[in-house]
C-alpha cells in the first residue's frame, strides 16, 4: 500500500514538471517575442518557436529515458510539423523564414 502511494506522488511530481515547462505565461512570451502580439497565436513564427521549445524539451527527456518510444514518436511528429511550417514560411515570405531560422539558431 505504501508503494502505491509513493508511486502516486512520483506521478503527480512528474505531471507538475511537465506543466511547468509549458504554461500559458511561457506561451505568451513566445508569441510576444516571435509573433505579432501576445494574443496572435496563429503566426507561423510563433508556432515554430513553440514547437522548437517543445522539441528541445523532449530531446532532453529522451537523453535520460532512451526507451521511451511513445515520446520518441511524438518528437518525430513535432519535428515534421515544424518542418511543414518552415516550408510554408519559406514559400510565402523568404525574409521572415531567414529571420526565424537565425533567431532560433535552427540549422538550415
């Protein structure tokens, strides 16, 4: 019985850590910095920055948890979504694309 309670506490601790890395305030700062405004969450630059933050977080998680294959799959999916947004931005406005690549230090 004690083991189950300690497992529950560990799970709650992990959930709090996950929530802490990406809360509404952090999202707002990304959209203020890279988007047009804090409330404009649809800009490609803001979404690319948010994806990059999430990708970096999951990469660090996978370094510690090499056999977490569901997270690995989610990471690959996120990289694909970010790539799609970057391709869209490159087609529509090459200057905005170059700017976001430089600001986020993405290789390209």
